[in-house]
C-alpha cells in the first residue's frame, strides 16, 4: 500500500516486534545504562535481551535511562521525508520523560530542511502499551484512508480515553525514578500491600489505592477495567508485564470472565521496566476517560 505519511514512535510503546512490522512505521530506540554497560533498546532486543535485563535488575545492578538524542529521531524520520512522505510522530508522555521534547526538536529542524513536507507531533500523555494502543490506532486510521491531519486529530481526541491501571512488586524502582506523585504519603503504609497506580490526565503517575497481595491487586484492576471500559468485548486489551507472564495471563483470564476477547500481552521494555521493576503489571484499554 502506498501511504501519504509515515508514522514515527519510540521503543517505549512496548508493542511486540511483530506488530511493528508495518510499512512506513519507524521505532526510535531508547538508550539505557545497566551497570557499566550502555545499550540502545529496540523492540527486537538486538542489543539487550529482556531476560538479561530483568536478571540484572533483580541483581540490583544500577540502571539509568535517558531520552534519545535528537539525532536518533533524525536518523529514523529523515529517510521518509527524502522519499516524499509526511511524518506523524506519536510520542511518549512528556510528563514522564524528555523523549518527546527530543523528538519535537529533531522534527522542528527537519521541517526547516524539508519545508514542503507536513510534520505533525502528538504527545500521547501515555506510556508503554498505552502509547502502543495509540500507535496502532494511527496505523489503522491510515490504512482506512485518513490523512495525516485527520489521524493526528484522532489520536489527540482519543488519548484521554486510553486508561492505564498498574501495580508494582517493589516501590523502590518507581520511587527512585521520581515518577510517582504522592509517593511519600504512601511509604510506610504498604507492608505486604501492593500499590494501585493510575496515569492521570496530565500524564503523571499517581497512587490511587492499595491491595493486600498481587492477586487482590489484579482483582481491583479487573474491576477498574469493568467499570470504565467502553465496548469491552469489541476492543483489544493491552497487558504489559515485567517478567511475570504468569500474572499477565491470570489478568487476561480474569478479563475474559468479564467479556474481554482480544489481547496483546508483552513484556515491559527496559525504558519503562527500569522504573516499574521486576514484577510490575499493567493493563491499558479504551474507557470513559481519565
């Protein structure tokens, strides 16, 4: 199929690599440092295997993430512009990362170089497969014949309907990242409890409750999906996990019990998994709003 525009995103969308094998779609890798080694994280794990990454996290090796350089975005986007395609960039929430800002900077410079091309950027205010859901929505809209402006407007309109509910095994990782609002009030009250986390309208993570143990947390997540989903049986539910496939499958089974039919289940990539830590579990779906 001949497309009038290409779609650009980053590895933080956490979609399985086979779902990213789409013509005129590029994924910018994200840099990470584990111990003394630095890697670029790609969906196909060419530099860093997810199994190795989570083993290093469990060994308490120091981890730091960073935004890609503008040059990394340029390297992915410019070939499309050279081919005469416009570019739609769908990016990780600017509230939790500098990644989107780096992408916008690179594309601004490319617009000066290719003034005849349309370049649109959309801050998803989402992460992991919440971002991935919107990327796939854009791919489908393009396949149905929508142009770049119509597709960008669709993503902007739908992003507040992409809901994120998640929990973690160990708050240490997410607290260290500084990405959890209200963390101080939560510490000391958890003990054997698991935090229930939510992504707000501003793209920031908030603790909204707690559950005694992971299975109770899963039950609350299922109830949240049930309460807030729109047309559950006809949408795809996205589940991300940090090396706990058994829990991801349990969550999917519980969601089937309430009518969900289609799922994408995949591991959290290093750029997100570094902040959730091993054992994190998340579900993303279209709902009534954040």
